[in-house]
């Protein structure tokens, strides 16, 4: 996947006063393992951590010039400045990412003005805000125009306006945006990182090899321990949405509900497949014959009722015929 991901949840949410530095460290590490390339931090997180996990980049959001010295103490990839920040002279050796709001006819003159006011190098631009609903072709044209205007990598931080953040994030990805800034957890303002992952899997039927759901699940656990946010479990939330959608599937031609059932033939097939898998395992693992015969005998006696009553009963949801 050409577009890299940045998570800004450590700036978007309020940390617990008792948030463990160990959990924050593991949270960042889990995001890195999931495929997030950069994490955005502010001084609150820095005050909690003595060192930062390796294997991931860092964007330091400068909320006040008094924290410029903090930026020099860590190996940050970028220091994030808003357009309001450059009204006063900023001097830094850390590469600058300039954050600009979504606006019509934005041009490189804005970048030139900011570069004149900053004693440092602007090496990336972030466009943050709500975008109108676009078609794929419109999004591609929009990204291409901004790339022509700005001779540095572009990061997009889409925000919600009638729930357009996810839509913008997906279309900017398809348009080859350099970077996207998303937020881990359920939020009404930003595009959710989990929502982005699940949409790639369930709608576009693909999850790039750079991304992984398993460590993202681990990140949700640490998320619940470090933030003052009762709606943090995005994984469970989106699993429930998928489960609901599966249970209310409709035939596109007739409009009828898709029935949730498995036939006797299906249960027999599962049984046969299981026995065949066991036989292959016995050969490859060299299971003693007497043990294998005992297992196989037990399988013959259990029949298919086990699968019908325990595995595929009506209380078990989510299995399609």
C-alpha cells in the first residue's frame, strides 16, 4: 500500500492521570506492529515516557512554543506546526510538518509564506478538516492538484462532516495519498483506524500485507487502560456491525432475507473433512497407531449430531449455507 498511516489518538484523547508508561509504550508498539508508520504525540505523552519504542516514526505536535526544547530531546521525524503557530518566529532543527485547514484553492503561496516565517525546513504538509463527499475521480483529481501545488509529501487528516471522514480516507488512499492521519478508537471527529482496517477487509476484500488486525486488537486493550474514553473498543463495535449485516443479508434480486442454515450434507462434509485432516496429521506427526485408533473410534461414535446441536445450532450465529 502506497499510503502510510499515522495515528493521532495520543493527541485526540485525554490520558488517564494514572496511565501506566508501560501500557502507553506497549500501545505504541502494538500500533507499529499493526502497520501504523507514524504516531503523533504531544507534551502530555512525552512527560509520561522516558523513551519511545523503536520501529515507528514520531510526529510531535507543538501546542506551545515553550515545548520547542522538548522536541530537541527526542528523535522526532517531524514537529507539527499549525498555520497559527508561524505568526511568531519558530526556530527548530527538527523537520517541520505544516498543518493547513481544508480550503478552496489552497496554493503553494501559503507554504512559501510559512517557510519565510520559520527558521527551519518544512518537509511535509498536512491537510486537516472535513471534505465534501466526492466521487473517486474527483478525489483523485483533488489529490493530484495538491501534489502539484506542494513539492513535499502530503498527509490528509479527514474529519467528519455528515460522516465523510471514512469516505475521504478510502478515496484518498485509492488516489495514492502519501499519508493518512487516523484515530484509534471510536470518535465522532476523525476517521477511526479500526473502521479503516475493517472497511478494507469487508468492502474492498483486501488487507495489504503491511497491515495486521491481530496487533490492532492488542492495541484496543491498552487503549482502554490509558485513555479517559468509555467508547474505545472499536474492534468489538465493528465486529457487531459486521455480525448484524451478515444476519440481515438480503437477496439483491428478490429482496428476501438470506436464510441462516446448514444442511445435513454440510454437516457430513464438515465431519469428513475433520476426519481427513486428522488422518493427515497422524501421518505427518507420526501419532502412535493405538492413540489414533482411539481418537478415530470416538469420532465414529459421536456422529454428526455433535456438529448439528453444538456447532451449528440456531443459537450459533454467523454461519451461512
